[in-house]
């Protein structure tokens, strides 16, 4: 079975939308004339890294000056605070944080024509909605594993794609499902065994009628569920880091707003915040930046913990305004619409400063069609 997409939209509404909304025509162009923001992106990242390093040095210098002027107890407190600030600045310099304007590609399903690069078309190029020459993404959001239909197994980490993406000056985000448990993943048995040995307290209802092979995870911690999930997610993120990925996208992190009728669990907003912040820390502790996936209702509370947002269908659900907190913080929004035509959302997305693309209404995430808004 190939890598399977899941969408956090309400499944019944999605089905209705797909029935009523025809798939928009998508225009692609060959790679003959490409405009790439890679050099600009790299320069921006270098500048940010230098600035963060300078901040760390300034913090250390301030600690030294304050230490000379303060009594011993005060010196200790000031020195400790400055050390924390310096360490925070140094961490910021080490993480990849994409520029606000960063064109992206979302491909979770492999193409056998690109087997040498893990099924990912790293040279994809298309004319944007705004017209002109074909353009290439500088950020690729791909699955941790090679599509099983290409690899012949479900456990081949996609280092080939990551290396090819880096060779073209782009960055790679590692897709990890953190809120539903998929039965085609290589570590699925561990989740199932834990569920059975803890009174059936981990695996909830099927994610949706479209995706019955994954079940909502219980992120409460009354029996240690959240602790176990975070342990498993840490192991997955370790693989992302070893494979050379630059960031992580944790999917299905909005169980609290779906409710028990959908998920099988009663999850509070506070519990969701705790889980999502713990996931962000997992990524940062391993030197990876991290995306907030959907969960627009908590965007304002989580923007300080995440480095960018990945959103599906915010125009369809009229939720895009809630992502403005990321743009105002200088953090990019990587956005995709499925059932909405580019003519209906691209102009608005560009005005909001989003990095938006159109993918097919059937929710597939192959290399093509690829239609960026700008």
C-alpha cells in the first residue's frame, strides 16, 4: 500500500464539497525556463543565522558587564539569565527557519518515474497562477518513508529524496502523523500492543470513512497515553534528523476540536496545547524546525512554539484569518487548497502573504499537478 494522505477537514463536508465542486484545471510547464528563489532564500537564512549568532554574543557580553558591576548574588542571577538567552539565541542560529516567502511543494505519494530520488520530483516546475515563467519550490514537504509501492516495503527512510532536494539548494520537511495511528507504518505493532495492554485506551475511532486504516490517538495521559505517544514520536523524529531533514510537519494535531463523536476521545483544548507544544520541543531538541499543521483555533497560542504553519483548505473553511499571526511574526504559512479553484483563492492568498498551491480535489498529493499561486 502506498503512502496514504489524510486531511483534517470534516470528512462529511469534504465529501459534499467534492461532489459539488469540480476539480480546477491545472497548468504545468516544462523545466526549460525556471525562476528559483534558492539563492535569495539561502542568503536570507545566512543573514538570520548571523543575526542570531550576534544576539548570542551580545547576551554573553551583557552577562560579563553586568557581572562586574553587581554583588555576587546578583551576578549569579544575571549570569544565569544571560546564559539562558545566549543558549536560546544559539539554538535559533542552528535551526533552519524558512523565509516568509518560500514557494513549496507537497508530495506524499511517490512517482516511479523518479525512483532515483525516492519517488520525489525534485525538478518540478510550473507556471504560477500569476503567469510568467515556470517556477520551482524551495521547500519540499515529503513523507519520512519512500512510498511502499516504490520501495517494496514500508520502512525505507527517504534519504535519497532529501539528498536530491539539498543538491538543488532546497529544504526538506519530514511528514509525521502524530495524532492518528496508521496501520501501514513500520512501528504500528508497538501502538497496537500498548493499546491492548492498557485497556484499549490509545486507539480510537477510524479517522474517517475515506481513511479507515488509521485511528485517532488518545492524547490524554490518564494511563500514560501521551507519554507513550511522545516516546514514539521522538523515535520517528530521530529518523527524520538522521535522514538529514530540515524540519518536521506533525499531522492530525487538532483532536480537541473534532470531539468525542468523531475521535472516540474527550480531549480538552488545554490537553491539545500541551501535546502540540511537546511535539514542537521534540523537533527543536533534535535540531529541526517544526510546522503547526492546521489547528487554526490555537494558532495564536502556538505561534511562539512553532516556526511555520502548514494548512489545508483554510479558504474552503473560512479559517485563513487565524493564520495571520504567523505572517505577522515573520513565519511562513505553507497552504494548499483541494476543492477550491486557484481563481477563487490565489489572489487573496497572495495578499495575505501565504505560500499557496493547488492540489487535486481528490486529495491526492503526487508530484503533479503542482500549481503555485505566485
